């Protein structure tokens, strides 16, 4: 039997009931995440890209059960962890950690850094004594390029980049196998961003970590990811290896995204013809209103994922 | 009055703020010029003073906190700091307009966008209600907003649409210079391109100069004629955009360019800049960038370098500027 990949996500969805426009009308459902599926192997990084509201952060949060999923499965080593009671989920949760966009807001301002880093150890590694915990904290700080003495300081004494290092140290505290990083560098300046990206790559190599790297910056995602999934309105519209996705993007939305990024070097720009307005079609492709390649078929049926070349998938009738 | 060669001429601008930890110099001697119809980009990381520079030019500094402590801002030859209230009203809003990073908070949430446009037009251009309405509709059309949205409120519009409304407001009085402070930072990448393309089209049609403040070097490359790079309240480099990207002369500029991942190719590891931007209260004695610079020597750490013109239109503030072979 082959061992299942570290993470298998199947048909993961998050639906919210929208407020009624009138009590005479039926409730409508907003599908924030709608049937997202992907695999992630140990030691690999999957980049999740998309614009705001595409559901990429919601997906990340559901993986760790920080947000309950409406339906779908998240299998870790083949075990569906969404179906487990919280008590049985705890050992899995240890292996899955998160790094947030704003490390300032995710650290308790009244705790010293050492206290913040010790907390997960107290919860999940209660067998450790006080001295062992202190040793682990010092080790964690050094791993992320800080000094052990920094543990005695409070979060406000650190710069944004240093705070993100602390956020990473906390995520590493329990030796996770998977880290979900939600826009980890988008609040940082360019000069600091590269330090954090390099640190994340070093840690990945040293610990064999897997990342779900959520970001809107397409250049950063290319730099960090082995595979990339592009989300649009709650669905994955295209997924493939880094070279497939950036080298030969198949979905018109991916092509639009890549063409929109301002380049430092002059590139051949194909001017995009404006797309004539069209009414939204329920049941059709979600991208139809912005798509230059739409046809009558797109209004009738939502496209399914098709494998257009090995391991390169796109949900488009015309890809 | 003599005819000014520069539309905007900022000379040795110093801006200081009072903080709980004492006064701090956020802008320490900036000189820059914008010619008519030119786009000058101001680039730098957070805290480098690029927004403070823009706010000082617009006269929008909160007088209880910050003030221009030295230097002057000349607009079309007029010293804005010494201008009377009346002269300022003539310039600001008319000839000099500004758009901000967050369009949602810059619009009045309880007035429809039409009302905000019409009010501006009536006040500044002294139009009657009917003329102002017609003018407002044509402005909306110009920025790509359907006429039926005239009565919409800001919360009913997306971020990109709100920024288009801000642009319509800013250009309503035909300004000669538009200051755009991170106009697309809060927007998604596809919307960012639309808004930048719109600004680019408008400024060409109207021969409007632009001061484009951004941290995104890609935006600079695509939309500006010249750029100034700021670090810790000072200009470290000034150059035409193509020269800046082809052969950066200041080590900071080059480090910034290298530290950005390239979307069009795969790089194994990013060359990064050590450390972080120092606190303004702890400005280094010598060159501001010396503590993080790989070429810094004793002189760099002890004596602040002056800006030196290396070729016409190019200046660099560095004791050891990079030559083209190093770059």
C-alpha cells in the first residue's frame, strides 16, 4: 500500500446564509469556499493565490479547524480530521500550525516573548519541566535568528520583521509538519520581506516542513511554492506546478492576474481588450463577466476541472 | 513674477514631529523638482518620510504635531508656507490635488458620491447646480463609473470604484499636479492595473504632472519618468527610471531591487538586506544606510555623505556609489 500524502483536501466548502433582502424572499447562501480539493506532499509548498474575497484565508483556517467547515474532508495521513472529536484532533493539531499576517496582533501584548512561546508547550507538551521549556524557548528564538535574551522582552519592543520571526518561532514550538502561512510577509517592507522568506525556506529544508503559503503577491508565491492553486470566488480555477502555472497559464483569470502585475523589467504587453458587460449567469462560470474568451456554453454550465497536461488542472471550457 | 521652470520645487525640506520621546526629524533635507506634465515617483520603505513629504507639500500636516522646520515648498514659484489663506485656496484643490491610499476613508460616508462631486465643483468652479451635475456626470464617465452610480454612497462601491471617485474629485478642477500617495496599495492586483492605467491616461490627456508615492518598484517602472529613492528621511538616489533600474548607483537602491522576487524567473535565494530600518530617534551619525550596507567603511559610519550629481539628472548620496560594472 502506498502511504497517503500528508494532506488531502476534498470538496472543502464554507457556506454562509446571506442576510435576507426581504422577509418575502428565500434566504440565499454565500459560498465563500466551494468544493476545494488538493493534495500536499511532505516537504512541499502549495501556494494559494487569489484576490481579496477569493476564499484563500478561509480555506487555510478550515484546514486547522480554526473555522468550522460546512462540508468536505481534510485528511492528514489519510485520516479525516474534520470528523474527529476535538480531543482526538489535538495530536493532529500539534502537527499543523499557522503563521498570521499581522504578528503584532497575534501576540499577547502583556506576555513576554518567552511566555508566548511557552504557552503551546504547556498545552501540548505538558511532560516538559520548567527548565526544559526555557531551553526549548531559547532554542526556538535562535532558530529564527533572534537571541535567547529577547525572550524577556514584550512584543512592542520589536519591529514588524522581528515580530514575524517570533510568530514563526511559536509555530515551530511543537515541531509541526505543516504550517499554514496566511500572507506572512504582506505587512512587511521589501528589505525585511526577503529575510523572512529566506528564513521560511531554510526552516523548510531543515525540518522537512510543508507549507500552505497564502498570498496575493504573485512574485512571492512563485518564489516560495512548488505547486500553486489559483482561487476565484471560492473555487480553485487552476492548479499546477510552478513552471506550468507561470510558464503556460491556462485559465483566463490566471492570465489576467499575471498580466496585471507591474513589472520592473519591460515585458511584451499584450493590451487586454475591455470585456463587454454581461449579466451574471447563475449556474454558469463564475468568471464569465470578466472573461475575454467566454462563449454561450460558459453561461450554461460551470466548467469542471480538467487535466490539460500532466498534473496541470484548469476549470475552464476553453482552456 | 518670474516664470518657474519647475511646477513643484521642494528645497531642503525638513519636517519634524513632536513625540512622547521628544522631537523627531521625519524628513531631513529633501530637495526635489517636478516639471510640468512629468511623473516623478517617490520610492521607499515605511518610515522613510515619503508620505510626510507629500503631506507637507499639500499643507496637510497637523500643526499640533508636525511642522516644516526648514526649507520651502514652491509651487509654480509661490512659497506655499508663506502663502495667504486665500492664495492657498486658489492653489490647493485647484492646481494641486491629492489622492490617498485608502479611498474608503477619504470619502464622506454619509453623502452620495454625486453630492460630493457636485459640491466640490460648485465651490471651486462656481458652477450652478445644473452645470455642476452635468460636469459631475462627465467626470464619472471619464473615470469609468456608470452614470447611474451618481447617487450611490461610498459603502455601495468597491475599493477600486471608490478610488475612481477620488480620482474624479481630484481632477475635477483640472489640477496641474496630482499627488498620489500609494493610490493602489489597498487594491487587488487586477484593479490596481485598471486604476494605474486610468491615472496614466488622464495625466496624458490633461498634461497633468504627478508625484507618485509608492513602495512598489514595479509600479515605478511602469508609470514614472523619474524616481527618487528615500531612506530615513533623505533622498539617497535620484534618476530617470530606466537608468535607475539598469544601473542603480546607491547600494540601498540596488539591494531593494535585488530583494524583490522576480515574477518572470526563478531565483534560488533572495539577496536580503541585513537588519531593519533604524528608529528615527536613533538616526546613525554617518550615512543613514551604513549600518546595513555591505560596502560601508569607517568614513561611511562617521560622516554623512552629501548628494552628488553623477551625471546630468542623476544624483546619489553615497561615499562609494556603485559604478556600472559593480551594478
